[in-house]
């Protein structure tokens, strides 16, 4: 059995971040293959005529893809 050490996450919950394609708020994060994966919620735009489907604004991104705003 070997221990894998990874650095502390760069971003925290409720922190505003940007990425190619948009911006959003970090909702959660977890270690993944030696780095961190973040669940980012993008802000909702105007509600479409047919209503909301659910969490259609959530994206899962790696730490390397994010920048602090």
C-alpha cells in the first residue's frame, strides 16, 4: 500500500471562479488523480418559456481549468 500526497486545493466552497466558457461558484471539490476536481455552478440566465430542467448549470472541472475572479 502506498500513500499519495497531493497539495491543498486552490479554491474553496462559495468562491467565484472563471474558466473557458464562463464563470461560476465552487459548490464542492474532491481529490481526483493527484489533483482536485471542482463542481462549479454557473449563474442562471433568464428562465426559458418551458421552465427549468434542474441543475443544468453545473460543470465538473479540474483545478488547472479554473482561475479566481
